[in-house]
C-alpha cells in the first residue's frame, strides 16, 4: 500500500503536475490523521470499557457489603430496643413499683449492662477512599449517599462514646459496688440460656433495695433509654439509606 501511494506521488512529480501533487499530499495527510484519530478512539473506548468493568466490580462489592450491613443493622436495632425496654421496665421499680421477682429485675438490669457494638461492613468503601479510586464511581448520587452513610455512622460512634462514659459513672460503678455480682451473673446467664430462672440461685433482697434507692444508679437507666433511642433512630436511618444505595447500584449496574 505504501509503495502504491509512493508511485502515485512520483508519477505526479515526473509529469510536473505540482498542483495535483499538492492536493494529493494534503489528502494523504488527512487520511493519516483520520487513521490516527480512529486508532485513538479505539484505544479510548478500550480504556473506558476497562474502567467501566472496574467500576461495576466495585459497585458489586459495595452492594454485597451493604446487604450484609443491613442485616447487621436489623440485628443491632433489636439488641438496642431490648436494652431500652429493659431500662424502662427497671425504671418503673425506681419510681415506686414493688419488685416482686428479684431475678426478673436482675435480668433487666443485666440486659441494660450488656455492651455490644455495631461494626460497619464497609471494606470496599474504605478501599475506594484509601486507594483514590472513589472517583471511579461515576454516579454522583451513589457517592453522595455513601458519604452520608459514613456521616451517620460517625454520629452513632459519638453517641456511643458518650453513652459508654455515662454508663461507667452512673451504671457500672454503683452496680459493682453494691452487689455480689457472682449470683446475679449466674441468674442472668441461666435465664438467657433456658428461658426460666434457676430457683436454687439466691439473690440478696437487701442488695436490690440498695440499688433501687440509689439515684445515681437510676440515672444510668435514664441515660440508657435516652441515648440508646438516639442510636436506634440512626441505625434505622442507616438501614433505610443502605436500601436506597443498593437500589441505586442495581440501576447503575444494569444500565446500558
């Protein structure tokens, strides 16, 4: 092909047809430029396809993380709601309701004191941020909502830290100072595992009465209800936002 074009140029020059040669030369240059542009376009398309495939894989990983995280949020909402319920039941006794079943009062007290923390399943999101690949996500709505999820979780961490500090002062300290924890712990564990109380475990009525008359200890239950309710609200916000992001990702993955 190159020899063919070279021969045409030589014939035009030998025939002294410079104007035709010039037009031909310009045309040849245009063809070369067009060829280069086509090659660049093909290369760009290949790079875009590679980037899109990488983006889709990240989106699929994000979706998998969010689905698992949603199930964990549901579980921890249940845990926190159980704590709030136990604290409210205990507060009834602080406000005058007689304690007829010491082991049941102890169960609710222990339940409030159990500490479990929700941990995010956001490995893909962290990887995107740390690797600088967050910009590979082209859908701005997905990026914005992922950042919003992170902000809500940071708020939860803040609430949780405050609750932990308050519980150390108002709840754990007076509780540990007032009762012999061994039989109380045994009673709680037995009921949690069997759904009934071990009648052979004896709890001190005197110790229970001292707890109920301790206003600092009572305030621990008040703090638990208040702060855990805030955390539950944010868990629910995260859960709803998780679903929204998963829907956005499904649409983004399946679009042409």
